[in-house]
């Protein structure tokens, strides 16, 4: 009979692979005499299915919580084209919200909540105020590129918009205009990968108005700033303009997180597979010891 190998040492390596895949500091250390693994302030049993499940839950929780969060208010007069203190839109517009981004790759922007009401025509408007997904009761929107940024097309107007900057705006031609109408990308996408300087639709950050899954916005690797604001224009076409009659604001709660690089995912998968294998080895080892004890 072949004697099963040292499963404890193998499990240590498995948990270590998961942690390395998550790109988290701190070693996984065995606790002598207790059959536990310690990672920071967390203790996990090495020889149980519960330990494997705990490791998977730990990975999922860390992937969901990694990064930073913030809350900002975006006014109805804030134009994304007025970034950097410039006044590209008309005199009724104001500067947008600008958020510095930590450097890195694999960054994902999500929105835990976007609320509030904005009115983009003189109040009282026959169309009334609307939420962050905008209003489709007026016209479609087709705004031209300006200030080194792309234009934007959509069926709705007056929604929360964003653009990523890298500090070299205007050095080359503006990127292609994204179309968020039903004939283009639409507004119910699950994820979006905009380029730097490419204005994009955010709305309430969900696949449905006030409902659905959170949409993922992949941050370009060279992006250093996120700009939040609105897009407007006379007749909702042409140059960005006509902010003077806008009112209201959106309250925005956003999250920036990172996902493991492809090599990190591979390590995690190896770790999870390794755990399953060592659990089977542990069962064989217990059966072997039981058989030896009964034979004695």
C-alpha cells in the first residue's frame, strides 16, 4: 500500500498560492500544534472542507472590497468638457468633478448608488426633472468632440457622464464618438472599456434604471483622472453648450477596485485545485491510519 504524502505541507502551499494570486501582502503561516493556518488576523483549519470554503470566501471578499470608495455631488451645470479649470462650454456651465486615480492596471470603476434629480430645460419644464439615467422625452443627443475629448451620442439626454484623462488631452485627435442609443452600445451594457478622452454614459451605473446589476467600467491603464459631469448642447446637438438653464444635482457613490492579473488568476485556480486534491489526500491518510490501527 502506498502511504499518502505530507498533505499539511501541500495545503500550506495551496493557501499561499491563493494569497499570491490576490496580490496581497503577508505570508500564510502554519500555527504549530493547532492544525491552523494564519494569514494576518485570520485563522483557517487546514484539514477540513470548511477551510477550503473559507479560503474561497476570503478570496471573493477581498476581490469585492479591494480598492477605494468615495462620494461626490455632480451639479446639473457641471460640463465634462470644462475639465482642468477651462471653460469650453457656455457661461452657464461649471467645472466638473475631477477625481485623481491611483496608478495601476486592471482597475474597475463601479457605482454603488447614483441618486438625485436634474432638470435640463427651464424650470418648470413640461418634461419635469429626471434621474441619472436621463430623459428620453425630448430629443436624441449628438454632441461634437471638443477640448480633445470625443463627442457622445445617445437616445437620452441629461444623464451622468464620465471621461478618463491621462494629462495629454489635445495632443492628438479625439477618439471615436461612442453611441449609446439602441442602435449602438445602448445603456444596458454589463461592462464598458472606454479609451482615455472618450466620453461615456454612466447613468445610475446599473443595467436597468434603478435596478439590475452593477455595470463595470474598465479604467484605461494610462488614466490618471476620472471626470464626472453632464453633456448638453443647443438642441442637444453640435458643440457642448446650453448649461445655463440646468438645475439640480446627482449624488454619486463610486468604487475603484482592481482584479488580479492573468497570472494572479492562474495562481488562485492552482490554489483552489490544490486544496481539493489535498482534501482527498487527507481522507486517504485518515483511512490508512484507521486501517493500520485496526490491523495492530
